[in-house]
C-alpha cells in the first residue's frame, strides 16, 4: 500500500488536515493562555510530531527528508516538535539485495561479473533514496557502489504532489501561510531534494568540489568512475576512514582535534559565506577523517547555491556583529528577507545587542555543547517572539550551518569561534575598505532617485480621474448573486464532508475499493466547487469592470 501513489497522497494530506484541525480547535477552546494551557499545547504538538515520525518511517521517501528539514526550522516550528523529530535520521531498512543488484544489471545492461570482481552481499549503508555496496573492479580497485532504491523516483515525485497540496492548504487556511512564501519554499525543496534523484548531477557536484578544493591538502573528494555511472548508479573510489566525530579513532592515530576542528570550520566558511555551491548535508557520516588527518568529504546529492549578493549581505551582517554595529545587522537581516514588514527594528536591535553582550562576557573557551544548545534555545525564543522568518532560499543554508556547528562542538568542545573567525573577518574588512568609494557613490544615487521622480508623480496625481461609486441597486444585485454562490458552496461542502468518514475508514483499513469510491465522490464535488468558484471569480471580475 505504501507504494500506491493515491494512498500516499491521502495519508499525508489527511494527517496534515488532522493536525490543522486539532490546533484550530485547541485555540478556540483555550482563548486565555497560561502555564497550564502551554503544557497542554506542548503535549498536543509533541503527539503530532510523534505521529509524523511514525508515518515518515512507514512511508519513507520525502516524508523523512521533510522531517529532517522541519527539524531545523525554529522560525516556523515549535520547539517540542523539533525535539521530537531530532532523532528522525535518514536511515531506513535496506532493500533486498537481489532487487538492488537487478537494478545495477539493468542500468549497466550486462551481468555484474562483466564489470565487478566482487560486490558485498548486503549494503554497507542504507538511506531513503539510495544504498551503498562495497565492490572491487577487475583491476583490483576497491569501489563504493551507490544504487538508487527501487521505485524511489516515482515515490518522491508522488510525495512532491502531497507537499504541494499541503502547502496550498497552509497558504490559504492557516496563519502560518501568511508569514512564509509557500511557493518559494516548495520550489526550493523540489530543486534541492529532487536533484538527489539524478546521480549524474551528484557526480557533477562532486567534480565541482574537487576543482574548488584541488589546491588544498586538507580535504579529499573521492574520484568517480564515469564509465560505470548512470542516472541511478554511482561508482566511486572507496575511502577508508572513520566519522570525524570518532574521537577514539583520532586519539589512536595521533590526530589533533583542534587542528581538525579548524579544518572543518574553514571548509564551512569557504562554502557557506562565499558565492557558489555548498554542501547542504554535512553531517558526521559525510565527513570522514583518514589516518593522516585528511578530511574526506562524501555525498554531494544535496547541494545548495548562494548568490554573490546574498553572500555579500551575510558578510556585512557578520561584520556588524564584530564591529558592534547592530543597525547594520538589522539592515542586512531585512535585506536578506529575515524580517517581516511589521518587525520592530529598534527592539530587535536591543535584543540582539543584549544577548551577544551576555555571551561575550562569559569565557568563550568554555563554549561546550551545553552552552551551544542554550544559545540556540535563546535564539529560538527570539524567533518565536519576534517577527522573524527564515526565507526558503536559506532553509538548506541554515540547515547546513546548524549541522556543521554540531559537528564542530563534538570534535572540539573548547572551540573558540571568535579566534578562528578573526582572519576571515579581517580579510572581509580589507575588501570592504577597497569598495567604500563605490558604495558611497551608490548611496548618493539612491538618495537622489525620489527627488528626480517627484515631478512625474505629481503630474500623475493631478491627472487621475475621479470615479463614481456604485448605486444602491447594483449593490443589492451584487449581494443577491454573492449569496447564491455561497449557498452553492455550502451544499457542495456538505456533500464533500459526508464522504470524509468513508475516506478515513478506507485509509485506516487499507481497503482500496472503499478508498477510491469515497475519494471519487469527494473529488467530483470538489471539482464542481472549483467550477463554481471559477464562475464566481469571473462574475466578480466582470462586476468590477462595470463598476469602476
């Protein structure tokens, strides 16, 4: 059943509608908010997160990816929801090996023995989109063979349809939909996660990073064997190493943890604050440390992109923190789209100043994992209380940054971010000094623009016509037609909701005939409602044309 497209969409949408309805009823029943109400609300949200987690592990596919994505969105998701999803890792039961090996043969168009001397009986790693086997070529070269899971492309594409429906409901029927750009968010998720289905893109991403870090001996990107790679299969050099957070392995091989942390920090800075592609999933399993201390970077399926303009704004914002210029910080946050229009800039400036001063007054050498978690909890509080959002284009950038911070504090709990960042910020300031002349020139141009446009605006205002208002008779006619359409909506709504119990029962007992029958009836009434809505919209449009 979980591979049935219609079933996946129904289960996902019904679960989301259930969550929305539960929250709506809760808010209606609890107009006054106190500590007792807060506790009840957190229990409700926690139960929703638990249900989502269970459904994600059952359906797999995009739900696991979206769960991971939501677990990083402190600006739109409650803290209890995020904590419940924190353990939702991208690990799922493996596909039977014979199925994966059949996919491999079909992609190559020949038996495995023709190309491989050996291949492991079971995968060494299994995720929601692909699995990795260890193999050996006929020339003796050990390789990692990444094989896409059976039918996962169709499953993910189906899940994108579910996500689109969910985001449409969010936009039109929830308060959250008024605060985030759902269309942009959908586009970002489809682009970044959808690219993971094409292993050819992953190979090209890896090759791009190879060129980018070719001059550094600190990092290593495995080589790919292009003649063996297809859209669903990747064959790359096998890398020996351990997760970068395996501290016992580092001690055994005499690897300096502080130096390793500095390498990881520089790797993130080079990506996340410079124009170009960045690794959007840099968790500890994708960063291996080798015996000589070299960092091997793996898995370039999830890659984001940062523009030059956004990169410059992020740099200026960091400079604002360093130079104690919080007006610059707020200005760049607004420019990047992090502040909603009704944001109280003065209040936010003061809040940020107080928090930064509070943490800088402590001993930064004692910045351990507990302190980092405390900082994030406080920042989440600011996000929840103030009109702050995370623009969709920064969703994966923020995810990568938060994952990287977690990895860094495990490798070196005593890490001093200020000391590591000083050379970087100094370089930015030197660049800013060189560009100061051109910046002042641009400010002067921006200042003169309103003055130059004043005569034209004044002329347009004087020449604007004075339109007549509607007559009482036309107003009554509008109300009559409006009520007629509302009556039609009410009848169609009753018919649609009458099919819902049967739809729920069909999903619950996994009875396809009942599921399809109820869905067909509900779908027919919804299509009729859409047609009536279209006629209503045309009538309103025509009415406006005749009125003004």
